[in-house]
C-alpha cells in the first residue's frame, strides 16, 4: 500500500491548502506546524563528468615529478598521485578554479582507448557557472587530456540546506528505503572534492544506501563547513535574497545550525535514467550523457529520491517535513525544468541475457578461488563491493529479489559448502 501525506490546511478556514505549512494527522487530528522551517537553498553540490578516450602523451609527462605546479590547458595545476580507491592513478588540481582532473584509469591500459578521465567540480565552481558553461569548461579540459574524446555520463549530488529542523533521535528507525545499507556515522572520514577529510560526531551525520547506487545523506552542514573552513562561502550562499524566499531578508539565521539533506546519484544510476526515461511530448528516450543535458531533469531526480527514501511519521504516512521538501522544493538552476514533460524510470538490463549468465559463472569461480586462498566471506564480500563491476552483480541478484545481505549469506553458504565437501585447499 502506498504511503500517504498528512493534509495541509488553512488554520483560519480548516480547508485544505496545498501551500500551507500546517499539517494535520488524519488519524489523531494532531497539528504539525512547519512554519519555522526555512528552506535556504536546494542546488548541486557535486558534479562528476566521466570521459572515454586515449590519453595524450604530453599529459603523462606532467606526472614525472608529482607534487609540483605545472601549466596545462592555459591554467596552473598541482600534480599528484591518488589512491587506488578513486579508480585513477593521477590528478591535476586547481582549487581556485574548483576543478580536479582524475587521469588514467587503474583498470584500463594506457595505450588503449578507455574510461581514463573523471572531472570533479567543486561547489563554488558549480555555483559560478551555468550548466552549459560548466559543461563547455569540462569538455575543454577533457579535449586537452584525451584524443578520441567521448562523454561517458555524469554523477551528481543534490543538496537541500534548511534551518528550523533537525533529524529526530529515531531517524534510522523511521527512514524506510529500498537501499540495502544505512549508517549512523560516528567519526567518519569522508573524502571531499578537496581530497581532505572531515570528522563528524555521533548523531551529526546519517548515510543510507550504497555508493554505487543512490545514497541519502543527512548531516549538520554548519559543522562540516566549519571543519573545512568553508563556512564563509556557504553563509554567502544562504544569505542570498534570490533563494527560496526573496521577501524574507532574515531567512538565514547565523546562530542556528544548518542541516543538509543530500541525494547522491552514481553515474551508473544516471545512465539508467537516461536509458529508461521518456520525453512525453516526443515519446523518445532522453538519452543524455552529460551534466548540461541532464540538468533540466534534476527536479525529477529530487522527487524520485525522496520516494525511494521515505521518512515516516507512522506506518502508512509520511513525516510532514518529507511532504514539504518533496512538494515545495525545486533545484535552483538557470534552466527550465522538464519534470512535467518526462516520465522518469530506471532501465535495468535483463538478468536472462549475457550479463546475467556471466555473473552466475563469475560467482561460482569467485567462490572456488576464495576457498583455495582461504579468504573469509566478509573480506571477500567487502572486496567485491569495491569492484567496478559490483553494480552489475548487485542489480542481477536484486532482480531475483536478493538484497546485499542475502547475497552475502549466499556467498557464505557456498564457501561453507566448499569447505565441508572438498576442504579449504581444493
């Protein structure tokens, strides 16, 4: 049964008012007043554009001496190596411009055309450039890095900043989602676009979902911005008159913490939307492959994400704050939203095809190798989730109604069977 919203009413007339901040529980007649909630900004916090191509020889020469300043594509950059977890080997970074170029995919040969470039953009660069101008800038840098350049989809983070609300103590219990993982983070170290780490205290940050899919993050943005020395920038954004309520000059209160509700979309999920969403006017699949062309659809992704992650007041009913941010919030971008002209749907490859068969074969061989090398199920599963092909494996078993936890148990049981029937070293 679908969840329902509390009714929004006019306090004077008692009639339904879809613009009201007063909500009434139809079961108990309890009134919830959200008039003190201030929606400061909903925008793009992160853009990652991926490219395929062949790395130009002169680019690799830039990394002969890591940790130095080099001139490239008309700008100055700091060179360096990056950890394997990023999927790339080298980086060019200009914090003033707000760009990081991650170069040379670990899993593709240098001499071959491959997914060798990912461009990450900082919030201040996203804020300063329209989607079209930002895409032009990213494409320009990509052409300087790669020959035979092709766009290879984008990833985005959508972030709503608000005051007058904080996560309830039982958030984790009441946040329902189809995602297979959730965390109440204590002391997490999370890589930001600057490659620095920030530490969060208990109850200050929550994370739901997996990094290879759709994630919901809820955290104290004031504490995080202060820890990164970015509070001045974000306060300038929150104080803008042209945000959600241009009539209220005091929309932002510097003495009150700002909380962020953030939806993070992996590039593989954006690709699923690009292949499955249909333009209602033409009947054609939208088939986007870059940030600028997908930007008009971000309102649709915001609403979709708040349908995948559901904060419930009680079984069957959304918490009023969830209704408010789903219905009243639009992404702050200088583009026309296409949410009313598009049917948003994710396209999943069928598990009956080539990829499904190979996933099954792979898992059997994977378990055999694990048994031979005496690797435990937990360590094996953690490594499997870090692999680039993990989304294909996860989605294959999800189509068989198996969660990540079910898949872990499946691998554990297969390992146990191998150990008992044939021994660990066979």
